[in-house]
C-alpha cells in the first residue's frame, strides 16, 4: 500500500508530465507543404499549406531525375501568393523527368511535386 506522501508525489509527477505532453505538440507542431508543378511553356506552380509562413518566401528547386544524384536545374523563391516560376522553356531543357522540391523551413515540412516527363 502506498503512503500518502508517495501518492501525492506520484500525482504531482503525473500532473507535470501531462502538462508537458500537452505543451509539447504546440511548440513542435509542423505544417505540411504541397508543391504544385505545371508545364509548359515553362515550369511554374505554387506552394499550398494551411500556414501562410509555409507558402510565402520559400525557396523551391527544379530537379531533373538522373541515375545517381538528381541534377539541380533552377532555383526560385515563392512570391506573396505562394507562386513560383522558372522561365526555362523547351529550348533549354532536354527530354526527361523533372520535379520541384521545397526544403523544410522552421515549422514547415518539406514538399515535393509530382514528376513531369516530356
């Protein structure tokens, strides 16, 4: 049988643990990022997220799939609407498979678009 001081100590510990578990998700919360890619005449699209900070002013990179590491083709930063544009048209690109990635920043998770092949 537990003594009264032990019961109080266990109850206090449980309360403190519960409070810390409730506080942790708010400070550790992250937000998903969806990367939309469109083509032609050039690669363009937008970032979508429930958090405005995850849409605006984020760097995005256009990659070409290759055996081994993929090749970075172009970088841009999203504007105030979460949109990005990479003015690379057909003459500058060889046929292949391309995708866009947004790196994680702050509370924003990384995102990757679908792959476009031409």
